[in-house]
């Protein structure tokens, strides 16, 4: 019996080695993708916070998303009258996309609902979002969904900053 097993292993080992060598060489021939940036940004030059939030809300609706809420960066951490007015968080979502992504992989909750941070500066308002494609780099099942979400973010940020 032992001789039979050794003969099988002896036969299969070279085939396994050839297979692995082929997989390795095929993987090496695939060009490396450019790394994803961690954040996506846009600038609404010459605008105040209220105008930038209004433009962002309109862009959200125009791209088939739903406004969820807006809050100060320190909301519920300090009394309302003392909240920072120069930084806001705007949350939004496309519930059909959210449902699809969560059905694919529960880790999609790391990028949903969508959020943009607005920071008022002397020249305007910076719109900042974490790149969902960067967050999902090690989640192959969500790659395409997060690439689509990234494209939506970029379109929303661009429209809001015009």
C-alpha cells in the first residue's frame, strides 16, 4: 500500500510543480494596476459652507443617490451652540447599490453609506471622501462595485465643486 501511495505522489508532484510554475508565470505577465489613492477631493472655490452643502446635496440627487443626513464634525460631542461650523459631514446612499454590495460581501459596510467631509478654507470649501476602491483593494468580490462607487463619487464631487 505504501509503495502505491509513493508512486502516486511521485507522479503527481511534477505535474503540480508544472502547474504552479505556469500560474506564477501567468501572474507575472499581468501588468500591475496603479495604486488607488486613499482620498478623493474637489474644491468649491469662492463658496461658503452653506452654498457648498446645497450644491453637494443637489449633485447627490442628480446622480440617483438619497441624502441621508448632515452633521457637524463634533456633533453630539459638544453642546450644539459650540459645534464647529467650518467642518461638516454629509451622508448619502443609493439603497439599491447598498443592498447589492452587502449581498456580495458584508464588508461593504466599511464604505457605506457614502460620506463627504466638507472643510471651509479661506479660498472656498474642500470636499473630501475616502476612496471606496482603496478601501476594498483586498476584497475581490467588491472590486467592480467599489470602482463604480468611486466613479459616482468623482462625478458628484466634480458637479458639487463647479
